């Protein structure tokens, strides 16, 4: 039989839900993927935007050679030090040459984390409540190297505390009675991320708007004690109100300098980007998800100037 194509259901960002009727899951720092496991044909791994990952993750396709037919929703994850590493995964997703794929699979093997069962046998489970789909998924006993069925919590608060303690990305809270809504960003699934904060120094900015009247992004750094210069940690472009962007531009113009305060010659910005450097006198607070292997803030969000 031909397995039906299913667009992944998506979560909505929001506050931590309370009360009964919610189940907590780990938010895995990976790449969303639907696994199609036919009864007698090769496994297919399809990403959220239709990318075929099957040949890029052969070790996962092999691990999914289980008794089908099944359609599983989950994520491709690469673990480092007992926790997901998005950087390690990113080094794999764009490799397509067979020799490079084999080398990457040996150096950084991926795991398919299956958190939902959408189809089994000749039966669609999309209309079944989430709690029932999880029960059926766990009953398949799929656990093996390269394939995991993660734990869930009846208390979302407990899931939130456990994931924070283990420095994971966050929690997905799902209504236990919710059906699977393909391709829909639903409030039946709520994602809550664990964000960290950092104090940074502004060393430059990217102008935006007519006449460069507002800030498109600020260039953030941390000071080197001995040199009086900054190590670049990333550009911060989200979290501003329109009024903040205009007011901050006026302040930064008064600190203009032709010399970069950053130690790195290149900041990894697109060619042709207009950059205005400033004297490193202003401190700010930003939220971020994690520090990458390259020492950059991942998904930084502006919170405001420090006093």
C-alpha cells in the first residue's frame, strides 16, 4: 500500500499551560522529519519543507527498518555530551556526496526521535486523541540504536523543570485529547523555550529605514580584559519596538567611530552590509538560546540597555 503524505503539525509559542489535560514533551533541538516506513519498500525521511533526508541520514533509515507500514512524526537529532547539538546536526544536513555522508554518519551519528504515530497498518490515526496515539506508539517497542521514543510527563510543570535542569531547549505541551492537524500551527501544542540572558557591549549597528533613522540590528560583543576590545558574539535584530529602534539609532550616532572595536576582521555578515561602528560604551541585556561552538549567541533577542 502507498502511505499517505502528512504535513507536520506545528506548535504555537506561549506561556506554560496549567491544569489537567496537558502532556509535556521535550522540545528537541533538531530538524523536524516525518518517517514513512512501508511494509516492503525503502524507508523515506521527509523534512518539514519537503526535503528528502533519506540518503543524508542512512544510519537513521537503517534503524527505521521495522515492521510497517507506519508513519512516524519526529526529529532528526545529533547528540553530544548527552544532549542535542544543533551545530553538529547542521554540519550534516547539507552533505549529499556519498563519501561525505558516510564520513559524517560515522563521526556524528544521528538519531530519529519519534514522538507521534500518524498511521499504522491501513489505518490513519490523525483523528485519534494525542494520548491514544502516544499509547500506540509506545506499544510498538521501537527503541534501538538510532531510534528513540522519548518520555512524556503528565505534569507540564515537571517536564519544564526537568528540561531546564538538563539544559535542554524547552518543552512542548500538548493537549491529551487533541487530534493531529496536518500543516496547522495549533494552540493545542504550545512550545516554551528555556532562554538564557547575557550582558553584552554594543560595538556597532546595522542601520535601517529611510535615512538610516532606525536600528536594524546591533553588533554585540564581550570585552577582552587585557586589550580593551570586544570579541564579537553576534548581531541582535529581534525584540525591539519601533520606538526603541529609532531612539537607539539617535544614541548610537553620537558614539560613531571609524574603527571597529571588535578583534575579528570579519564579522560573518553578508557582503555589502552597511555597518556603523561605535565606541564600546553602551551595555545591553539580551536573551539567547545557547552559545554555539563558534562562540556566537544563537537566536538572540533584545531586552534593553543596561543602566
